[in-house]
C-alpha cells in the first residue's frame, strides 16, 4: 500500500495560514510527521483560497519546503496546470500529478506533462458530466485514460486510476460501485494500471470518520487498491494496513509485523 | 508489430556482506532473481566453502575422507588443504565441543580457531557443535580469539542468538541466523538480531536446507519467497543465504551406500559427489550465496557451473 499523506493542503487551517504568512514551520512539521507515519508521497495542495495567479509560486514554495523537511516525493495536487508544472519544475525525484479527469482537453494537458517530467499521474474516473453512478461507466472513463497514457508512453505502473469514492452519508450506493471498479481496473491492461483513492472522502461529515476510512481502505485493498491519499496520522489505520498486507500475502508474516511495517 | 519483452522491475536488492580480514570475499548485492542478469545486477558470484572439523569425523564415508586422509587429525593442515582445493572460504566446524564427543572447552576451541585463521588467507566460517547452550558459551571465547578476522559465525538460533550476536558485534564478525525451514521465523530472528543493533548486512540466513530427495523443494521455495520479498523491499529478508549442502548431501543414503550395496546405482564416489553437486547448484538457482561443501571435487564441478551462470545474459 502506497500511502500518500493528505495533510499539506490549504484546506487545513494551519497550512492555509502558513501559506498566507509564508511560515514554513507547519509544512515542515507535516512533511516530517507524515514521513514518520509511513507516507510514501506527500500530497501538496495550495487550497482554494490562493488566487489562481499566485498558485504556481505557492506550489513551488510548498514543494520545496516539504522536500527540504522530508526525503519524500510529492503528489502535486491542483486543478491549475500552471501550478502543477511549477511544482514539477522544482521537484526532486519522481513526482506524481494529481490529477487529470477523463476529459480529452485535460488529458491532452496533463498526460504529456507526466511524460515530459517522468512523473506518475492520477487519473480520475470522471469527466465534465460528473462522477458516474455505475462501475461500468467509471471503467469506460478509466479506459480512456489508459489509452491516452499508452499513446504518450506513460507506463501503466505510473498511472493511478482513482474510481472516486463519495461520502457515504450522501452517496451510499457508490461504495459497492467503487469496489467493483477497482476489481475491473486491473483487467484494463497488462501490466495493469495502479489504483488510488481519496480515502477521507468516504467519511466527509460523518461520525466515526477514522473507523469508516479504515474499514473502506481494507475493503478496497482486497479489491485491488494499490495506494490511497489518506490521513496517515492515524495509528489504527496503519496497523490495519499492516495486517491487511499480511492477509493479502503482500508482506511476509513475522511476529513483529506491526513494527516492521512502520520501519519501512 | 514489435514484441515488448516483459522484464520484472524490482525496487530493492539483497544486502552485500563482506568477509575476511582484508575483505576478500563479498556476497549478496543482487537486484534480480538468481542469474537473471537481464533484470538487474548480480554483482557477486556465489562462494564455496569446504568444511574442516576439529576432530576426525566419525560418520564420513571412506570416499569422503580419502581426499583429506593425511590431515583429518590436524585442522590447520586440513584448512590449508581446502584452500589448495580451491575453496573460497574455510568452514571450521567445532565439533569437539559437543558433549557426545570431546566436550572441549571454549578456550580449547578458541585456540584451534585462532590457529586455523592464522594459517589460511581466505575468510573463515566458524560453526559450533550444534548444542545451543554450548555454542553460546563457545562463541564468547571464539569470537574474541578471532577479533578483527571478520568471520562468519554461527549458527545462531532463537535460543542463543543474543550471546552469539553480542560476540559478533564486539569482535567484528557476521552471524549465521538459523531457523527450521520457516520463512516467518527466519524473518523474526533477523528482526531480533538487528534490534540488538547488528547491521542487517552482517547476517546470513540459514534456512536449514535439505538435500536432493530429502526435502530440497521446501528449502527451494522458502529461499525463492524470501528472495522475492527482498527484491520487493523487505529488508528483514534481504540477507545472503548460506546453504549447508555438504552435511545434508553426505547424509543421504544415495551418498553413503557403497558400490556393492546397490550396484544398479553406479559407483559410490561419482554418485555421492553428484548428489552434493546437484544439491548445491539447485540452491544456487534458488538464490543461495554461500555453500558449505565437503568434497573437493564438488567445489571443482560447482565452480564450473557458477562461472557459466555468471556470464551475462543481459539483453
């Protein structure tokens, strides 16, 4: 399970203030903290309050600050292609682009960008019409992304399809469709594309958020989820992933399996 | 349309172990499955050790004693002979410490080990008598006597790893970690030893291999699984593997049975050596790095095989 730490995002108050005040400390804190909590990538997002014109500079600052504090690659998260490219330009190592939809005009921007910067890319199984209801409609959009990546020479192990989970208190019927989508994504190409999801979405405005996140993550792993953008500052989530890695025969069991998962 | 040949892309590699006072022997370091040079680096050829006992072996068949006839009672001369026979390392087995044999003291064993180490210029593997408590006592002294020689000592088990690991750390040796054909226990033992701050690249895994016809497939699949784990990033399985092939192959009835007992099996000498050769080369394919052998002819034949396997097949 490739965990992408969600915390460096302007939607959170401390990061929003850090951006406003040019204070690197909260960014550094969360870079280090998420690194200690087994994150393999740091999601970096300016948040909606930064003006579009300022987003490239803010993204550049966030990526640099995060990478100075922790030896991790970033998942550069924006709806603004200029901000994403600004982040890619200063990024060290192999970045991840978050994200393109299955709209052709977006894929035409982001997928060549992934190829140019040798970055991985997240492809959302949705388009301008919104998030499809059924697994088969999600899969049709995922296939569009697979084909476009193939055309631009982006290898399948660099493509992370996100089947898009919606909050279970407003769109309860989507859960089973997402799980089915995860299963089918693995049949779209050989080698298969990878999968990811914004895990915390599943529990927006719900009670017992950690429990919902953790449960859905494990269910999704059983269906082929390779990665998740998640709140990694959650010991029980990490323990559950460690146990799932054993049960799915991804890690080799030993009595210290919780500890060895943390030490990776 | 051009065919794209699928190659496995591994993300990690096996740790590299360095042995000998002058760091003369290196093992491990592979970033691909055994001999798949086209998928990664195989930087070090597997190495071959020949056994020396510190007392005359009682249960060795005559044909195995024959190449060492004049040195069986003299471990120093025997060790030198092993080097002449082309062994990359000498594996000294301190069998005299066994309560059923001479019950030799740790001090006596330490003196023998020191004499052998000083007599040869290849690195030393030192193996205890197999009685766990005795081996713990043994390596406190033996480890000290060999300080600075950068030996590989063992075998450490769940019961005695603490003492042996401590002796290795203080005196600069590496340790053989033994677990009975069980990948989960092997991993756990490696974790326990590294938690004592022994660097991971100073551990060799001994999965307790069986000989051809005697469970070779169990050890093979465990080694294969461990190697794939290592290449996928499991640091607690990313150690070179040591295979005690000689002790197993020469226990097989196919190796021990004399010419006249089963004439249809062919001449014992050829058959026994072949048993040891096939067991060793099989485990080389499973990812073994260090082979502890008994017959000099085996060393010769396995070397020919390994040289061939080390030729690059990259494309």
